[in-house]
């Protein structure tokens, strides 16, 4: 391996600590802890793990973090009423509704009910519009984590060629806009893109957000590039025993690490950064909602 490993876990931990300091400062001024409400609808096992981790890390960083669980058969009206109540609750600075929602609920309608100033996942249409318009606002967590890791690795990103593979509203599109904000030259690839290997070979920064295990081999990587692997894929791992599985990214790690300058592992790369950015957004929201400056923020 020639690439430097980007240790997302350690970087996220350092951010959590700074968030903790900022939370303590804010708490002194507003006389309560910054509040994060995490809504979990249904019983999806992966969502339960994600929500537990978010609540645990927010609590550890000194926030008042509450998990609100609702059954999978909740009506859309009741889900929207719940979000409205949280919008009006002055002790709640950030609201996150864990995706995916049960099929009978219009996820867009629920998300877009969130007060944009409490939208710590950065997924409402207003937050997306603010990002597109270059206005201040809460940015989607996973793409914000990608940019921060790229800056930590490479410093100033001005003029870098970025290839984002994937065009979802959750990762690909906002990642492209955030790198554009950093004066990068951005290309977005997707399932209909022609000559993906050729585009990869020109990318100084490659963001892989596809959801296909190890689809990007090392010989597509530009020598010295920064590889940010967002993909989380569970695959069979017979070497660990019968019925065992392991997590892999969208990038074939070993061969890519032999070519790249920097690379994120899966797990332990982008994943931990997503929660760190959620906590950072919650602090930003708490500060902004209470008219405080954000100089202490990480
Ligand atoms: P989506 O399924 O919404 O989007 C996947 C994108 O990949 C689509 O734009 C699709 O193109 C594109 N794509 C599919 N096949 C190919 C291909 N052969 N070549 C090029 N592009 C292709 O996924 P998400 O954006 O929600 O998530 C992507 C991955 O990131 C998943 O593995 C997910 O688990 C992971 N993830 C990780 C997070 C973290 O915290 N680390 C957070 C969020 C997601 P098209 O639009 O044409 O269909």
C-alpha cells in the first residue's frame, strides 16, 4: 500500500470533542443543552443501529438527545404532526428523521415539514436551495464529511478535478455542489455515464457513492489521487466462517491503495464523519437559532 490511510474515525473523534466544547459554551449562554431529536419510524434493524449511534454520540458530546420511536403503521398525518411539534419545541435545535420511511409514507412530505433552521440532515428542499444558491445553511452530513476529509488530506482544493460517482439527493448531488463551492472542477457520473474508467483516471479526488461492492478497481485510480469511498456494502465472507459477512466499499481497497495518495477505509472512513457532521450541524443550528456567533465551532 502506498496511499496514506485517512482515519475517519480519529478525525470524527476530534470533531466530536470540539463539538462538545462548543455545546458546553452554548449551554452556559442559553441555560440548557443544545437539543437533537432523532425520529425513528418502524423497526428497520440498520436504522435502529444508526439512530442508537447518533443519539449516543450526541449525548456524549453534551447535547440533550432524544430518540422518538413510532410504529411502522403510523399515518402520514401523524408523522407530519410529530415533526410540526418538534419544530415548535424551543428546546429542540435539530431534527432528524431517519430514512428509509415505511412505503406508505411520503418521505419528501415529512422531510419538507422540518423547519429548515432545524434541518440538521440538510435534506429539506429549502436546505438544498440554500446549498445551490451558495447561501449559508445546514449542509447534508455525508457529503460535508467528504469535503472535510479531502481538505484534511490535500489542503486547499482549488482547481482539483473531482469525480463524484452517484447522483443521489442524499450524497452525489450535494457532494458535487460542496466541492464546487471549494473551487473544484466537478464531474458527476452515474449508471448511464460513458467511459467511467477514463473519467476516474483524470480525477484528483474520487468520491464513490454507488452502492456496488468493490466496483472501482485500482487501475482506474489516478496515481496520487484522494479516494473517498462512501459505499457501504455487506458481502459474504466465507474466510471468516459459514454465513459470515463483512463490509466493503465501492472501491477495491487493496489495489486502489497501491495507486492512490490518500484513501478512506470501509468501515472507519466516511461513516463516522457523517455523525460528526450531524453533531456539528446541531451546534450550528443551536447557535444560529439563539443569535450566537459560531467562532468556537469545529
Ligand atoms: P443511491 O442508490 O441513491 O444512488 C446510487 C447512485 O449510483 C445512482 O446515482 C446510480 O446512478 C449510480 N450508479 C449505480 N450503478 C452505477 C454504475 N454501474 N456506474 C456508475 N454509477 C452507478 O445510493 P446513495 O447515494 O444513497 O448511497 C450510495 C452508497 O453510499 C450506498 O452504498 C450507501 O449505503 C452509502 N452511504 C453511506 C453513507 C455513510 O455514512 N458512509 C451515508 C449514505 C449512503 P443512476 O442515478 O443513473 O441510477
